[in-house]
C-alpha cells in the first residue's frame, strides 16, 4: 500500500506530485491516457502562477520555454477603439516579484513530467481508467476496468472538469450545462504579417463575442481564442475540429480589423465547450474522508480570467506548505491536512471563479452597457487590468 493516489496526470496532478515528492511519501499518479497530446494550445501564467512554478523548483525551465509578452492591450473591435493597457515585462516582474509568461500547454506539461522522471518515491501509471473507488476504515481503494486494485492512505482527485472522483464522492456538482463555445487556433510566427503583433496579449471586445491573442513558446507563435455565445451540445473536450465559417460571421463586418486578418490566416480550428458553473462555497465541496479535489475537479474555471492552470498550481503548493509543518513520525492525519488546505483555498478560489464569470459578461456586453464599460476602462487605464489581489504572492 502506498501513501497517496493521485488520479489524473494533467497539470494539476503532476504539480501535486512534484509538490509532494520532497516528503517521505510513496505516491502513485494514475493517468487514463497512454500518452499526452499537444491539445489545449496556450496558457497564460500571471505572477501568482509563476510564483507557484518557482515554489515547485521549475521557474528556470518555464522561463526557457515561455514567451514574455510586453503589454496587455484591450480593444473594442466594433468601435475600433483602444480602451486600456497594462505594461508587463520587467514592469510587472519588479512589482510582484515574478513575471507574466505565456506558454504552450504541452511544454508546461512536459516540464512537469520531466521533473518527476527518476523520482524514487513516485510512479506514474498510464492507461489506468478508474472504474470504482471504495473508502474503508484505514485505506482508499481504486480499481480499473481490468480489475486491478491499488490501496492508499489518501487520494487526490485531479481528473479534470468531468471528474469521476467528484461525481462518485461529492454530492455537489459545480458544472452545469454548456452555455457558450470557445474556438482556438495556433498560428506559426513565420511571416512578417504577424511579427509586429507577436509580443503583446490582446483582448478584443465584440458584440456578443470576444477574442484573445497572445504569443506562446520560443517562436512567439500566436495563440487565438474566440469565445461566442454559440452552444454545441455534441462538443466534449479540447479537440473538436471545426471550420472558420462556424463563427467567422461575427468578424465579417470588420474586414480591416487586425484580429479579423489574423483569424482568416488560419485554416485549422478547434472548439471546446464552456460550462455554467457555481463558485465553490464550502470545505466539504473540496474534501472529505482523506480525499481532496484539486484543479478543475474541485473548481472549474471559466477562461475569462486565464486562471485555470494558475489555481491548480496554487492548490498543489498549498498542500506542500501545510505538510512542511507536519512531523513525519506518526501516521499523517490526511483528513486534517486536506481540510486545512481547503479552508485556506476556498475564499480565494471562489473570488477568482466569480470574477471570471463577471468578466464574461463585461467582455460581451452590448448597447448602453457597452458604452459605459468603454468609458470606465478608458478612465481607469492600467488599474482596470492590474489586479493586485490576484497577482500578489500567496502565503
């Protein structure tokens, strides 16, 4: 029997493994896929995320693989207005102690996985599709479709939005129905037409839609995400191929816009669903009986604040922080450790979820609300997007 089972080998599960490997614990990470794809494209890592990356001992590796955007710019596409700007680069790094980076999801995943290679106390079990979970007095047992059984003292559920652990062990379900759709593509930075745009994060507000562009990776390739109010009930996961024509009608009225020109330069598009969600409120929505949920399994994040991966990284660091206060002499009270973790995280996570939901409305508002939004953003300038409460280091 090992000490901890981690269900899910994505960013959340791997970062949890890294956070725990420094302790005298035997850990198994169970991942349903035999290998990992490059799907998911880009990730933004604000200073709170790069602080967590640093705590995991990975900042140098992430810096090497990341793009370093200069500014965050906000536009109204229909009115052709520049609304506000926040300086990134050295400015934000000096202010918060850590940089604002953008990276390919696949690169971040590889960095996390490589950190675990050769770890004597951690094993990654691939192709493990969990079929059942049983909680006994002194152990937690997980089973797969082949009838294999693994026992542990504690379990971390990091198996994503549609978490089997969450559904089987927790009564609450924070995920609702599909309420909108995001379209994404990645444009290789191999032509002069996008070089001048490749160093900034740009947010484009439309009427009932918005788009985000930012550089990723060493070549500053351009990651594009378009969020619409369309609903595709048959969409599931990150990898649904689609056509530009599925949403281009939204940009057709603005043929001379920079974002329109970028969008039509890509022919390979994917879509994924964005779900309704309820912000987490109680400790028992995140932990029970030596089980804790981390990342999207615990607190699904809409993408409108770019904090999904960041919150998962923070979750892992919080467990590590609390375990450092634990004397590894007698049996660890995992229920207590997990309750303390959830108690520390709930308020912040809920605030991030609420702000993300609110941003979705702000980004896509229309009519008189749109006019007021633009006036306020112009007046606030840098203060509209520089979020000290979010970016500052967490203890």
